[in-house]
């Protein structure tokens, strides 16, 4: 099959980018319809192998799947086109929402409306937990890994990267029938190509960080280094790293507040593109607090660069080795264990968000990291909105955007009355 022309690729991947609401599952289904069912750009086996590869890699799997599809059709330039068209529309919307929030988000009526949005966030994270658990937890080992990862985060406050590393190592060494696959040695040209890919894309990834170090901009350098680390450990989607990101940007760095973090997730859920664009929202708010609009734009651009440049590196580096990677049982075992641990990570996030929305005061246990609510600070109105969100989204199956809008309007009306 001949590769599609650039105009056709731009039109189709642009449409995917503009319509990619609803999280990775909906985005992957949309791409399957556009790239496999409606036009023969990828066959079923290639699409599924590519999806497996993207799930093995850190970063947003749907964006990386789009990048792989573009690379498969038109090389590096095609991968860049497809990946950027998947990310840029949502990034533009996020920038507008974040700047509007920075100016108006603290107004009393706006804060009242956000009570409805926060209630919807509790339910949407629970939905993500339920979906991931249904796919990831098979047998006692999966449930044990999920429980241990939940306790490690919620009770003991262990670092998220450590939990992912431990789960991956366990899965790798526990994998059954881990015989070495029969593959041919990579030819020198392919090895040279891999080194060139690492040098080019690793250099592009590091370039703004080196520039910030040379300029002595400590805030933007710290922000860039943190989101670079986040890009390496983002297994299991954005929900898996949100608790880790919240702990770091709220508690360790003090860039934004807990309420702002929850609001950021709520607004990021309403935009097309990968949910990990919430990093851009957080960076924009942090930059705005530091030095106004100019600081916000600079911080947002740095966050976008260090979040998504690694995605191109992973795909352009691993794409030529797709067949060999998919034949590695130990890698499959590591991914399965990481996915099970991510269930516990998202459960921790779900409980953490619920506590901070339903209670006005949260304290930490003196001996452990476990958050403990002040029971006298229970917010009955937030609880009522959470029940309403559950009825709308779980009971009558309304989407997040519609439910969030209805709840925000209801909260605004109550505040006005």
C-alpha cells in the first residue's frame, strides 16, 4: 500500500486531535476507526502490536500510538506531524483555560462553580480506577500488587517511581516461560541509527534545560527537571502520576495549592488530547504565580517540551524494534505487574481527592504519611454534589463534560441564592 499524501495525513490526524476527548480508551478506539477500519493505513495486527509497544513505554500511549502510525507511513516527519496534531489542539485550549483560571479562578462565584467540577472529578477518577482494575487485575498476584502499591503510597508515602520500579522488577523476574527469543542480531546500520536517534532527540530534550541552567533561572530549571522525571515514570497513564505530581508541586515545591491541582484535573478532562496535558496547566499556574503572564507562558512551554519530546524519542527509537520487543516475555511480565500496581496508585489518588474535596481540613499522621480528615470539617454540600455526580455519570451514564457543566451551574445557582 502506498503511503497517504501529506494533505490527507494532516486532515485525518488533525481530526483525530480535535476529536480526541474521553481519555486514552476513547482515543485509541477513535484511531482504530480512522486508521484501520475506514482506510487501510494500518492492518489490525500492526495496530495491536503498536498499541502493545506504546503501553510498554512511559508517556501517554494514545499520543505515542498516533506518532507511531505517522512514523510508519512517512518516517520521522510523519511521526512528528501525527504526534503534534494530537497534542497541539488540546495544548492551546489548556493554555486559554489556565490563563482564564489564573485571572478569575479565585473569584467567589467561580470558586462556587468549581465545587461542582470537583465533585465530578471524584467520580471520573473512580471510573478510571474501575476500568483499569477490570483489565489489569487477574489472579491473586495482581490484587496483591495493587493492594501493596496502595498501602505504600497512602499509608507510607513511598515515592511513585520506586513503586513502579519495584513492580516492574517483580513482574520481570516472575514471568513464566521467559525463554530468550530467537532474534537476529541488529545490523550495524540499525545500531548506528539508534545511537543517532538518542543523540538527536536526547539533545533536543535536554537543550532548554541546559539553556536555563546557563541563564541561572532556578524556577524554570527546577520545573523542567521535575516534568522531565515525570515523563520517564509515566507508566499507566496520567492518573497514575497525578498523586505523585500533586505531592511534589503542592507539598514539596509549593507552586500551586491542592484545590488548584484538583481544578486543573477537572478542566484538563474537558479538553481534547492526552490527559497528561494537565502538566501544562500546572506549569502555567506556577509560572503565573512567579512572574505573571510571561512567566506562565514560559513555564507552560517548558512543561510541554519536556513532557512530549521524550515521547518522540521513545517511538523513533523503539519503532524499528517492534517485532523483537513484542516477543520479549519478561517485558510483558513487567508491564503486567506495573499495570496491576497502577490500580493501587489510582485508588490512592481517588481516596486522596475525595478526602480533600469532602473535608475542609486534612492533617497528616505524625508517624506515617496517611492523610487524616478532621471530621468536624465535613462538607455536606460537596458530598451532595458528589452523590449527584455519581448518579449522572454512573447511574444514567452521562458524560463527564455534560455532568460537570450541570453540576457547576447548580453550584453557581446555590451560591447566588
